[in-house]
């Protein structure tokens, strides 16, 4: 399953974010001499502030709608296929299955 992470923008209050961001204690970064640790502290401060004001949300990515599947001919063939499938399962005769397969194949060809 494919997921996309997005920032939630509804309810984002820019003034509160700016106020919170300007009050971040960047002075704690100067407490250490290790550049790796400084970078880690810097990114943690900023990402925590962003996460508080615009948290990531998980969104399922789906296929775009297929408008050609709403054609009257295709919808009619789909309905006919469904009826014949039900009939083939209930009757279990070779003729019923062949009728179902013929309509199914015609539907596939029409869609292509």
C-alpha cells in the first residue's frame, strides 16, 4: 500500500509559529563543541517546532478517477457480466459459463 506524508495546513496559525520559532533556545547549541551534535540539536529544535504547528499526516495515495469507465456501453456490459456471472455460478452449465466469458471478453476489449 502506498502512502504519502503531507503537512496538515488547516488550522495553521502563522503568528503562533513565528512566535514559537523566535523563542527557540538556539543558545543551547553553543554548549557543545562537536559539530555533529550541534547539527543534531539544531535540526531537532526546528523539526519539533514544525511538528507542533504543522504535523505530518498519513494519506493513502489512490489512482486518479477513470472517466471512460462511466460510458453507457461499458456500464451496460459490466451489469450484464455481473448478471451472467451470478447465473453461471448458480447453474454451473458450460453454456452459462461461455455466455459469461463472452461478455467479459467483450467488456475487456471495449475498455482497451
